[in-house]
């Protein structure tokens, strides 16, 4: 963690968000129609689906809590996150 001191609490939170991220990326890797580009803080981290599709979407994740919200809350949570 950059300038933040590592504590048991924020380490556990980082581990959970990492697991949520890995699970969501695994699910998104199954995307077969359309194309989804996933960014973190403006940097592309992954692209899913058919890159030649005319149906495209892009998410820029600004907070790692997004991954857990997306997994547990469905479409509404993704829109709100």
C-alpha cells in the first residue's frame, strides 16, 4: 500500500477486494457478445468479449469496493458503484 500504513484491518480489506476482483474478472471472461473494457484509474486492465463487436462498454473503476458491489448487488449495484 503506497503511503498508507499496513494494518490487519486494511490488509483484510485488500485481500477481500482482491478476491472479489478475481471472481468478477473470471465471470467477465465468459462474455461472448459485445465488448467490455475494464479500467482502473484510467488504465486499461482487461478487455472482454468480441473486440470486433459494435456493442461496446467501458468501466473505469475508481474504488476497489466496486468489485464486491458488482458481485453481490447485481446490475443496480454496478450502476450505483
